[in-house]
C-alpha cells in the first residue's frame, strides 16, 4: 500500500442481543485492523456476525435489544489521533458517522426514502456534513452521479427511488456514501441479487473510488468469488467468531479452516459439471459433545466424488432429446402498453417478450439467463398464464395453454407450478407455513380430509429438510433459505410435473444456495420433474441446466447445451455475461495484486 498505517483497530469486540431465550453474542471477542487504502473482505453465512460487526463500527446497533458489551473500536484520525468510537456519546458519534465512516447498506430500496428524490437524499448529507449551500450541494451531487457512472445524472437527480433500477439505486447509495470523502467505506452486501454485469461495474467503480481518494473499504459478502475481485485481506466469520483471516491469496490457495474450505467449494463451478454441489457439512460437523470437528480436509477429494464426466452428461442430453417435448413455446410475444396519446390509445408497446420459440423435454432443466429486463421472468409468467400473452402458442402435453378455459386451466395448474424469487413476499405473513402448504391441496380437493393433508405437509417439510414440528410456525420465524424451502414444499404440494424456478436462489448465501440447488436436483431425479430455471447468474444456470437459453431485450440471443454455450459462446452479449462472472481463480487474484502493487509504486 502507498500508506500502510493503521486506520482502524477493532479489539476484542463483543456485541450481544437480549432475546426470549437469553443473551445471544452475535459478535464474540473479535479483533482485526484496517490499513489506509486497504480493502478487507468479511465473509460468512447469514448469522455469522459480519453485518453486526459493521453496524457496531457505525454505532448503529439498536438498543434495546442489542448493545456493544465489550471491546474497543479505535479510529486513527489524521488530526485528532486515536479515538475509541465505543466511548463516544451519540452526539459526538454523529461527527464521524457519514463523514469519516460511511456505509452502503444491503438493500438500497429500503435504505432510500421513497418520498424524497435521489438528489435530495445525497444533497442532505453534503449540506449536513460539509456545510455547503443547496446550489453547491446540487452541483456536487451531479458530479458524484457522473462519477458513479449513472446514465443521465440530471434525470436521476430529480427521480424518486421507485423510478430507477436496482443497479442505479445501488449507485445512488454509493454516491451518498462517498459524498463526504470518508476515510472508511463499509459496503454491506452491495451487489447481492444484482445482475453479474451490474455487479462487475459496481466492483470496478468501488476499486476506482478507493484508488482515487484513498478510501479504505470493509466489504461484506457471503460470496468468496466477489471477495476475490476486490479484497486485499479476508476475514472469515462463523457464528460470531473469526475462524480465519489472512491475505486474499493465502485464503484462496491454502484455506486452513474447514468452514472456509466449505465456502470455497460450494460455489457453482464453471469449468466442470457436478452431480451436486459440495456443502459446508461435507467439511465440518459436530461431535457428541457439540464441538466442531473437521470431516474432510482435502477440497479436491470432495470435488472428485461429485464431478460428472463429459461422456455421461452428453449421454443424458441425448436421452432427453429422444423424447417428445413436454412443452413447446412457439413465436411467443408478450407486449405491454407503453406510450399513449391524449385519448388513451397506445402508441408504443414495451416488447418484454418478442417472438421467441423453444422446446422443453420431460425430465430436463432448461435455463433462461440474461440481465434484468431481458424478458426471462415475463416468459415464465406467460407460460403459466400469469402475464397476458399478445400472440404465439404454448403447447403443453399437446394442448395449447392459451386456448384453455378457467376449469381446464385450474386442472392444469396442478401440474404446472412456480417458485417465486422472493419467498417472504410470496408467503402470507398471517398464515402458518403448514396452512400455506396445505391451502393448494384444499383448493384442488386433494386427499380426503385435513388430517391426511397435514400428514402430507409434514412429509413435504421433511422432504425439503425442515422439521415437521415447524408446521405451526409463521414465515417471519425462518431464515431466507428456510423460507425458500417452504416455497419449494408448497410448489410440490400438488404433485406437479413441471416447475418454473424464478430467481429462486439469487439472494441466498452461497452455502444455503448450494443446499437449495442440491435439493432441486434431488427432487428432479426422485420425481422426474421438468424445470425451467430462470436466473441472471450464468454460473448457477450452467450448474442446474442441461440446455440454456440466453435472452436479451425480449429476444433469444442463443440457445444450446449449457456447457457448449459457456465454452464456445457465439454472441458478444453472452461473452459479456461470462466475463462478468466472479471466478475466484488464483491467476486472476495474482494478476489483480500485481496491478495494485504496480499502481502504488
């Protein structure tokens, strides 16, 4: 680094929360340092304590029920010297929060105030901390929006959060965090659930901003692939403890803790094909006394057991194509009214899906991949008649779905199900999960009575690795991964043969994502399901899919065997998607390290 002096010291930090079950130590005596101009990555699953660590540094722990129960957070101010942030009053802390230490929160939609324009929210921080006039703040905001590569900064300045895309909202948050040139920028999962191309742009943007104004970054994520793209050092957290930390190259080339090995191994591969993804439970477990024990030390041995040969996969593809298609989509168009004249007549249409055709074979997983707005979700909804189709044909088992009446369509919905992207919003918060899974059985008259249906629900919960005893719990009592499994159980309740998975793992931890993907593959083999798997993440689609359809602006860019498209993409758009995937390869990490050292000289 150009200047390796310590900027932040976290010493024996303890942050705890009071719950009905007693005191929970979310962060348990952790220590680390952050140097000037350095990027530290904090990685771990949900519940590991990484976000609580960042909120502790910002002094944003809600009290009650939480509190910083011990330790020090020393900020080395250039003029005032070392300052313990824990010892500051709330009024004193406001001088540092947003000014010296800024934070990009995980969910930009909930972090931005919906009743203020994007410009007003950034200007507020500038006026508050830098004592600028409104005119000066407006000009600085426009310059910041240009710096974070927002298209048409003037329009975004006057736009409300709901009027811009997720990637644009995240850039507004970055502009707000950078508005006062902070010494430390904390980025809490800033790229989760974003397109890989948008993610790649934001990572590059943060690298540029770090180098331009020498900001130190604490980058929090569950994905070690993303960490490989930006971090100099890595801290691995597990249930409130730091289990391993060190230079990025050391962690990736020689991980020591079984938890780190599990996190590295459970990312979907790109160069190989697995029968299932390794998970953390392959590397670590607990003995009879409840102590953590290492089950397997060699990552390559675990990978060798699940690797599928090219010949075996080619044979599977050949066998699938010998069958009659289960689903045929022919010249499908789904257009939405856009610009209208004074009399309400539509002058322009948004062509969300524009003349696409493909087949799906029984037992196959067909992947639909592309950036947000490419039409992949609308395609899935159109197939299930959840979106109004403009023209074309959807042939399922020889019948055109678009010609079916309500009665026939209701019968068909038993066979055709969907797992939505956001499990929380697709579950009724006032209904127990048992009731939510049982409801479709009641609507379609499956089984003789509720007693039999309850037995089926308990069986389904156990099938998706949840205890049957959770029948009477509510959605808010579960984690994101558990809620997604509940939605899978609900989709299975009617014994379907065809399921559309719409971004069903995009916001999950990589370890939980691996478990859910493995579950979907296991269920496909057990019940002979046919899937359409929709995602913006090409690595996940490649792992899950036999064949892949790449979509862009409502049209199909290319279609074929998933491995063939990854290894030999025909279109520049597909190549761009592949290039944007964080791969975590050692040679890429070393190249980035060499570039940083060269720039620092």
